[in-house]
C-alpha cells in the first residue's frame, strides 16, 4: 500500500518534497498556511529566481549555528546535485541561462518556476490545501501522524516539515514550524537573521553618505567583552549601499550572519570599510600626492580635485571624518592629513549595533539541531516518519542561489525517503 505523506509548507522545499514523494508512488497532501503558494519563491533574486549556482559549493559555503551543518549539507547535496536540479527543471520545460555561474530562468521571472512546479504537482495529483495552518502534530500509538489545523485533523504515515524559518514572515515563513518540531521533541538552535542589512552606530557619517552605492571591501570583526583583541568574522568585496541606519548590499548580506551571531554572544562588532579595494595604501597616497602636484598653485578645492576618486557624497563624508574641509585648497594638504585621508578611505570603522531583523532578512541562521536528524535521509532520529527540509534546518548558505539549491536538494531527498525510496537519484 502506498504511504500517505503530508508536506507542511508549499515553498521551494515543500513543493520539491511533494513532487519527489509522489513520483515514488506516495499519496501526497500539501498543507499551506497562506492563501496561495510560493510567495517567498516569487521574491527570490529580486523576482528573477536565482535557481542555483554552477560554482562548486565548498563545504564552507554552507554554515550552521552549531557544528555538523557542513557534513549534513554535503551529504544531501551529493544525493541531488546541481545537475540533477537542472535536469529536473529542464524536463519540466524551463529554459535557463547562466550568468557567471548564477543560474536563472531564461524568462527572468520567478513566476515561471512556480507555475511549472504547480503544474507538475497537478499532474501527479498532489492535493494542495491553502489557508491550512498546522497547529499541532502528534505521533499516535499506531505509528501514524495526526496533523491538526484550524479546520481539520489529518492522518498520515509520513510527515515532512518544510515550514521555513523566521525570515520574511509576510511570505508565510513565520517560525511556526519550530514549535511543531518542539512538539515532536526536537531542539532548536539560536535563530538569527542572515543575509540582511546591518545597522550602524548613529554618527554624522551615515546621513552624510546616505544613498551612496560604490564598490567596497567590507570586513567584519568582533571583540569579546573584556578583551581588546578583535576576532576576524568575515570579508567580502562588492557593491556597498549606505543608508541613514547603516550599510546594505550583497557585500554586507554575505557576512551579516556572522555579525548577528557575534552580537548574540555579547561581542562588540565593527565593519571596516575599504572604499578603494583596488588600490593599496601606498598607491593611493601617491595618487593623492599626484593630484596635489597637478593642481599646485591653483585655487582648486579638495572636493573637486578628488572628485574622480569617490562619489561626491561619500567623498564629502570621508573628508569631514578626517577634519579636512571640502573647500580647502588641494595643494594645502599636509603629510599627516593625506595619511589620515588614506586611512579613512581604506579602513573606515563603523560600529555595528544590530541587523535589520527577521522581517527584512532573506534567510535565517539556526534551526532544528542537526544532531537530531539523520544526515543521509533528513528523517528525525527522535520520531520515525518525521522528516525535515529547507530553511527549518540549521543550514544556511550565502547569496547566489545556494539557499535555493539547499531547498531543492533537501526537499527532494526528504520526499524520496519519506516515500520509502532507498536511494534518491532520478
């Protein structure tokens, strides 16, 4: 007799889990708490859906709040690879395009991915019920799972929780899945915002430079309380966005989970901003002195002489940090002023006070403790017949399609195993 499988959540991991289980003969019902499916999927990649990434996912590409995530992620990703993912979508009729390893649907629309997934679910006769938020789960004495919503009580042989994290609750990812896992006896690690903007200490620099976008290297450091020695957290180079509250952009998102974790541990966190990562300090100093020589004897203000170096608002803000008046003559700068100007351009220090929170993060760090989950099947070690996939687990990746890749792979593995498959390969 075919097993009855219930999938909680109709996001990327949930849809993939449902399809994988149904393809292996299971009778599948998907319970979605929102009024329509795939809300978060539609937002991914700014609506363009970065499906996956062709670049090798090194073990350190995936992280966990607690140890063990690297090995679990690798084992799951090996079972349903990037090639398997692309083959799956290509067979559904999705044309894709490769942008330096970042894979998108050729249509440039997340809606194309959602429509094809739903079409496959209809073809497999998967039951999809909307506005059915799960309130409680319980494993009965006969081994079946009882799943209770606001309107009905369902029973099934296998249950897959794909309820997401706490990131972007407006899309249905409100963290309620953690409580369901707790009802089954599972431990949840610390849950922290990841892939999000960082708030900076209030100071004149931020409003002065607000609105600026520029290439930069962002290095994050944490200092434990009572310790003067800073600890390196992360570093990335890309487009930096400055706003009145702090800093944003993918270059900030990539390291934000480390900042959030350090802050949660009581550490002081700072961001070191290099606004000219392509130039060394000596080279930049020589370049500035060269502009002095060019404008020697001319009444040319520093703001004008260095206007080709940084965006105007950013240059003004940096000059004020050094105590140099933007209207000062370029040829009046002394050696110490140039040294300080280079220091601020190459290593401006912004104390970090927090993140933009769960409402404005793309994923979360933390989740169901992986030591309580089978690293090969994603089945609970505590409750037979209970599986997990996607963001609800303590696995998170960087920007670039890695988190969707985790959703596809973990969903397919969990769905296949829940249906009774002894291997996953298609």
